[in-house]
C-alpha cells in the first residue's frame, strides 16, 4: 500500500484523466512507450493476461492503467493502436 502524488494525463480518447478517478480503487500501472520494440509489447501482453485473469475471477473493480513515458510520440491515436 502506498501513496501516489496527484497527476493529470490525457487518455487514449483525448480526454483528461487524473488520479482522482483512481481514488479508493485497487489499480495496477505499467509504464510504456509505443516506439518500444522490446519490453513494452511484452508488458502489454502481461497486462492483457492480468485483465483476463481478473475478469475470469469476476474482479471488475481492479483497474489497469498503462502510462506512456513518451508523450511527444504517444498521441491518443498512437495509444489507441
């Protein structure tokens, strides 16, 4: 259990997303960039497996959040892809 400082980002649909949306929820984050040829696709695949496992358990309360560390290249359109 830890505390994360407040943050404000743009989601893949171009809408603002801030940490208040996660308040009081269990959530798992990974940090990615779309131009990453190696580890990022593997991390995204792991997040997809985790999402499937959570859904299989009926856990719809845990949110998965992928955060780009390359906002210059990772537009909402690039993130949707």
